[in-house]
C-alpha cells in the first residue's frame, strides 16, 4: 500500500467516468474517498461497492455550480476525518457546437461547471489546507485545454481557463500545497452525452473510436497523489497512443 493510505480525498463529478474510476482506485489504494455529484443514486451504488470491498467511502449530493454546496462537501470531509488531503476538481460538461449555432445556454453551463466549479472547489478547500499546512488540488483540464478544434471553442476556452487558474494557484500557494493539472485526451465517459448539436454528435462518434478507459486517468491521478511530499507533479497530458 502506497503513501496514499489514510489520505482524505474529495472527488467531484464522481458518479461516472473519470470521477467514478478515480474514486474506486483511490479507495482500493487505502484513501478515504468522499464522492460528490448530483446523481446520488449512482453515488450510493459506488459507495456501497467500495465499502463491500473493504474501502472507506462517503458521499454527498453536490452541484459544483453552487458554491455553498461545494463548501458543505468539503466541510463534511474535514469534520468527518479531521483533514482534507486532496480535492479532485473533476466535474465537467461538454455540449459541443459551432459558435454560429448560438447555443448560449450551453455556453453558460460549461462556464458554470467547468470554470466556476473548479473555483468553488479551490475556495472551499484552500483555507483548510492553508490552516493545516498541507494539501493538494488536482484540477481536470483536457487536451482541449492545449488545442482548439471546431465545435469546441467554448469548451476549450473553459479548459484553457482551468490550466491558467491551476498555474496561478500553484505560484501563489507555496511549497506546502501541491497543484496538479491533468489533461485527458479522448476518454470513455458520459461527457459526449450532453451534446445536442447533430454535427458535433457525428464528429464525436468518429473521434471516440480511439477512446481510452477512465481507469487510465485514475492511475494518473493516483500517481500524482502518491509522490513524496517534496515532489509536485504539476501537469500531465494523458491520451491514446498515436493521437
């Protein structure tokens, strides 16, 4: 068992995909995982599975666009386990479309979840981590935070923002709080299910033929957490080979 044992890890967007895979792997590795998402019926199943295998798991309903709900999630973890070691800001949405489609409600949703959701996780966790003198933020960006593709302008903008916020946070917090940005390439998940634009749906069907498992991203997150305290893995890109 690695030095992740007994660490208290909060994971948003934990009801499926990368969040679910990460929750299961970290619990298997000995961490106390606290799952947050809107779909509590899924969280209940995942938590039950983890506990049945001897792991430690709690869950809370949370909409990351609501700052007070994220604060409640983080405070619950702190009050239950006495500390917060890691916050994985994973919740995200990806309703792709060309700008000319003017799907402004979807733009707003991406900004609220993908950017404000990360900021809310930072706002809730940073005071606790500063007071206890340690901690780690792992913010999930995307390969879309490194390059822009048609239909993805707003999504990519939100993921570029995650990288910018993470880098600013890294420079500000000093050596006792680590900041890691993970940028997945195409990964099997429910993200594409939020796409309503027909052209983008067809593009994504082709694009996802090379998708890797969310377990691959979970292992990357585990790697970043289990490094010695004097080592900070600041940024990782993980994508299918040959892409």
